C-alpha cells in the first residue's frame, strides 16, 4: 500500500494529503459496521447492579422510540445514546453526541449531549447531589425534547421483560443514518425543534 512521505504532518505535500483523502473513503463507509460492532460488544457488558446489559438498555430505548412513531434521527439516537459508556463512562453523554453529531439534526444531538444531567432528576437526591441541575438549561429551545426523551425512552428502559427489537431490526436504520453526507444542512437542521412524537392514550 502506498504511504505518505512525511514523518511530521507539517512536511506533508499536496500529493500526500490527496492520497490520505482517497484511502480514508473506504474507512468512512465502514462507520456503521463499527457502530454495530460496538453495540454488540455492549451485550457482553452487564450494567453493574442493573437487571439488563448495556445492549438491552440501548435496544429498549430504540424500540420505545420506534413504537412511539419517532423519526429516524430519534430512533437511531435513542439506540446510541449511551454508545460512549465503554470508553467515556464519566462523560458518555458528550461522547455519544459526538458520534451522531455529523449525521442528525442539532436538536437530537443536543438531547444526547445533555441527557446525563437531565437524568439526574430521578436519582441525584439519593447521593446528596442536585437533582435539578438541568434547570440551568431551562431557556434552551431543546429543553422539553430532552426532558421528554429522558422520561419516555431512557429512564424507562431498564425492564428485563420488555420485548425489544433486535440489532438486526435496527441495522438498516443505522446504515441509513451513517451513510448520510456528514454535516449536510438538510440533516443537521440547526434551530429546528420537532420534539418527540405525541403519544395517544
């Protein structure tokens, strides 16, 4: 395989960087495969003390979004909202947001980036922490979307008896999202608030 001429980036030539750009293309096309592999790996990780694995939690959240009639951005992001747990357990929400940021609308990325602090309302008081820490974001246009995401799809998805869909069910959706052109304005949709779909009783 051809290789660049430099050992320090500042000495790279145009030809070097054109070569790297070309070699990167097949790697980028395999992003969805790496995401799916990471989800599968989470099936081996028991959430210590919980009744389900990380994968089961992801599948439950994604399934709830799907069954609520959510759009593709919400479904895939609900599925991947904790994808950063393995490598960034102390800031998994921000890590997970960076994984999806180039491919979904800003509203959804913001929700994934902030869901950790929003989830604290359910448990922080047991540790003597501030359960209402999310209130500092009250004026953000995406606040309600994050509040609803946590209530309906995240905090409720720890049930060992919930009949979730499989990874294989979600695989075409994952591939569709990660095959989008990165940072395309038609997908990023800055400042657009769609919220979660209404649920009829």
